[in-house]
C-alpha cells in the first residue's frame, strides 16, 4: 500500500512569471480585499490617533562672574548631580500637581485614573537631557542641557515646557543660595566656638604667667627636644632588636632542619653486607617492584617516548643488572664475609653540603647574637642618658609641664581659629556672591518652542505598513488557495501532467444569465465595500481635522 501511494504522488511543476500573473488574476479578489481592509484600518487608526507635540527648550549653564580662584564657591556638587537633584524636586508630586491644575492637563485621565497614575504618565513625557558642551564659535563653548515635554495640545506643551524651565532656573538659584547660607552659618558657629576656646586658653595662660613670673622654664626646650630624640632612638633600637631576633629564629629553624636532614642521611645509609647477601637482594627486589609500579603508573598517563617513562625504564634496567650481578657474586663467593657499610657518592656529597651549610648557619646565628648584644648595649646606654635627662627635669618646678601644655593648647586653638576665620570669610564672600546672583546660574538659551508638526504618530509610515501587511496577507491567501486547488488551469498543466500532445482546446461555455448575475453581485459587493471604506477613511480624516481646528 505504501508503494502504491508513492506512485500516485504527482510533483507540481515549477511556476513561471506568466503562471504567477494568472494566479493573481484568478484570486484578485482575495488579494485586493485584505489590502483594502488593512489600508482602511491603518488610515482610521492613523487619523484617530491623537497628535503628540514636543516642545523643547535649552538651558545654558552660566559660569560664575567672579573667578573661582578669587572667591571659592560653597557649592562643590557636580553639575549633573545638581540637575538630577533639581529634577527630582521639580518632578515631585507638589509641583507637577500644580502644573496639571494650572493648565488643565490630562482631563480624561484625571476623571478615570488616580492622581498618582496621571503624575507618573506626565513624568514619562518630561525629558531632561544631560549637560553637553555646545560650540557657539571657534573659541567659545558653553554648557547646556535640554528640557522637553510631549502633549496633544502644542500650545499647552509650549506653556508647560516654559513653566518647567522657569522652575529649573528658580530652583537652581534657591538651592545654591540655601546651600551657601547653610555652609556659612555652620562655619560661623564653628568659628564662634573656636574663638571661645582660644579666649579661655589665653586666659589660663595669662594667669599662669602672672602666678609664675620669673620662674618660667623656656630655657629647657632644648632638653625636651633631646629627650624626645633619645626616646625615638630607643624605640628604633627596640625595633632593630626585634628584627634581629626574628632573623635569628629563622636561622636557628633552618639550622635545625639541616641537622635533622644530616642525621637522617646518617641513619639511612645503604648497608652492604657481604656475608648476608639475602637482605641486600631482598631490598633490591623491593626497589625493582617499586620501580615497576612507578613505570606502570607513568605508562598509564604518558606515551613510551615521554622523558619520565624513559628515565624510570633506565633505572629499572640498572636495578635489574645490579640484581643479576649480586646473584652471580653470591654464587661465586658463598663463604661468610664481614658486614661493611657503604655510602653512595651522591649521598656522601649531599652530607658534605649539609655540613658546610650547617657551619654557615651556625656562624650566622653567632653573628646575630653579637648584633643583638650590640643593640642591647646601645639601648642600655641610651636609657641611661634618658634617665639623666629625666632627673634634670625632675629637679625643675612642677609648673614647667603645665606651662608647656598650656602653650600647646593655645597654639592648637589659635591654629583652629585662624583656619575657621579664613574659611568663614571665604564662605561669606561666596554667599554674598550667590545672593547677588553672580555665581553659577542657569540662563534660558532657547525658549520653549511652539511645535508646528506632531512627532507622533507617523501616519505615512502607519498607512504604508498597513498596506504592506494587507498585501502580504492577500498574497498568502492567494497562494494558499492556489496550492489547495489541484485542477488543471491551462495548457501548460495539461502538457506537464498528462505528457500528451494537445491538438486543440474548447473554451468553457457558461450560461450568460449566470455570468451576468455573478458579475452584478461582485460589482455590488465591491461597490459596497468601497463606499464603506471611503466613508470610514473620510470620516476619520474629517474627525482629525475637525478636532485639530
């Protein structure tokens, strides 16, 4: 049954351009209808889709009128961060609600949606660009950023954009003035506290001088400097002793390791017993078995020509030769001989190297001991000098330390007061500069534009896409119907599928009344569809222009 079905299968012939034209002619209604429907639908959607106008404005960043090297600013935040901060403040609930209520925006959305959704929709259509450099002339560059707002009414879009721009400029002035004023007030509070501290320290210092007039120890400052230097030297020597002890521990540890290795080599020397060859033979058998296991493991991982494999093979062959020689010697000299311990040359060389290394490490350990003893002697001598200096200080009046402490407190308080005084003066200048609006400001470079053409929707693109979609759908339907229809359409099909010579053809004869009736019905259907399409298209276009005006 399967073979019979394969024999009845007929492969369709390849279609040429004339065949495609015939297919389009036979199924023209199935092609034109989707195109017309898609075209009408795309036109209706394109003209019922409300226009969206985008109004844009450009804000210029004006640098300070006074150079910053003369009056440092109190606002050190980057411009992009300040713009983001201002944008968050302007796009918050309060300002946006005020703009919506002032200009009556989104009336339909407000009637059916909560206010938060309306605000979120408005935030999405307000675009604030990043700061970029604009080349005005060959030698003049300015920094600016763009503000844009999209809305269905172009006049309201322009008004809202202008409102947002004015809020940006106002918010920038207010934020810089507030930040500068807060900085100045903070520095003023710190300056007042530093002034009070300085006055209190100077009062105590004055009272101390009055109480100890004639007994002030100013001449002992040099001794104090020397004492500080001696203490620093003791600290340095202690650090050197610690490092030397650590190095000695490392040397002793290395020496202990070398001694253990030497003892191990002595204890594990290869004994050769002439009178007891069986023990040596057993040891050689164990070595051979070990080498065989190593060789087997290497052959599992490497090829035979690998260096490690060849090296182990050479060692195994040498061990086997030694075993054979030992067996021959045992057969030739069976009598008892005294035991003799032999050490291989390699092991003897290693033992000599270890002995030399041990002597070197012992010398290093003795050198470290001498170095530590020298450091300890220096520390002891320095401590004696420190003790002598402290003894001299103990003989001074107790008021000396108090006097030095008061002077230190006065110097620190004076330094802090001077620093704060300088910072407060600069901050007051910067605040005055901001109040005069001579600092970094925002200026309107391009006012809010009145858009002439809508940015959305792209009607020509929508209509073209709709027509192409309809054409593709119609072509697909026509091809599907053609593939489903297995009848012979023309003489090419007859010749291709029957393999016969066509001598003549008889045209299809139909009843004229039936043909006319069919044509009238087709014309009526197409006329109705055309009228409906024209009404839909003209109605959508009329609605668009009526609402636009």
